C-alpha cells in the first residue's frame, strides 16, 4: 500500500536517505528543508510524488504552513517523521545557557511543533504512524553529551505518553533509537563546547574526542536504517521502541538489565517510603 510521508530535516542523514527510498519505492513524500533551493530541487527530482517545503522546526508558523501544504499536495499523511535535530556536546557545567536552550528548542520543541500541527489531521483520519528519531542517547547517557541526552530523553517520554494517548485512535508511535551511523551527526551538524575545566577532560573531553575521531567510520549504514524504517511503518503492530544498530540494541538491553538489578537491590529502601500497611 502506498504511504504518504511527512519528513523533517531531509537535507542530510536519515531524512535524506528515507525520503529517497520512499520515493524510489513508489510512496509520496513531503520533505522539509531550511533552504529554498534545496526544497525546490527536491520538488523537481520527486516529480508528482513529492514536494519540498521550507520549514525550520524552530519556527512554529513555518511548521504549521508546511504541514498544511503537505496535506494539500499529497491529499493526506500516513507517516510523520520527526527527524530534524542535532547534537550539542560539552560538559554539562560548561555548555552555555543559550546553547542548551537551542538544543531543546530544536530537539524537543521542534518535534512538539510538528506533532501539534499533524495530530488534528491524523486524529480525523483515525490512522497514521509517527516516528520520533531519538537516539540510543535517549535511553542511555554518556559523558560529554549530557545536554543532548536530556533533549532525547525528553523526546522519548513525549513519544511514550503520546503512544498511550493516540493508540486507541488507531495512530501508532515509534521512538527510533539509532546508535552510531555514518551521517553528519558528529561532524558539521554538531556543536562542541570543549572542556575548559580540567576535571572533565578525562570524562567528557575524552568521549567527545572519541565521537569526533570515529565520525565517518561508524558501523551504522544510513541506507539500511532507512530500509528498516520503511519496513517498520508497514507492520500491523509496530513497536513503541526500535533501537537501530547492534550497538543500540546491546546498549538498550544493557541499560535496562542494569536498572532492573539496581532497583531490585535497593527495593527495600524504595518500598519503605510508603505509609505502613
């Protein structure tokens, strides 16, 4: 069955590969870009099955306009992909407030703007599938990416709650949680606040250096990730969580195994906080 997609952030990375694959498979795609020239080029290449739209997810009016234009051009939407985002790296103590606010504006409030614009349409149709591209960093935290982790943890929670709210209406939600893929995430798309405090150089600083050093050499294949998401939206009962990449699958399992053991070890303290039976 042909699907109609709305995908944010299609100039590079997962968005680009997913939009190209969906078009190649015969689906229809509305794709957002921040540059008019990129949007026009996408429209030209996509022909009758696609439209490029200009919308920065930080701009609420632009997002609403893009969603309305997508529905008008494609007739309806089946799949909405919250893909636009970036990684802010640096020690939590040292990342400037303005950068923290920008990270959350793009990674959290941006997807919220998209959701609020598309949900009336999906609720009316009583169908649809929302993909939130979060990260294994939305399930596990690492030194040097705490602000990014916070933004993705927030999107994870929004996705989980939304799934419970719209599931009875026939709308699916999946939080897609990639590990390291060969996109621009760790390169030109990222921002870096280098540690000035010596205490953080062996933790945050070292992990930031590791991330930079393997940029372009990550094991994850963006084309295979796109195929996984294309297949995902055709499942009758799609999952709420989909770690992408072996490191993401292992990382998620390790995280929840560790949490389970920790909770069980200290359950006597937690249980003791209630009024006596």
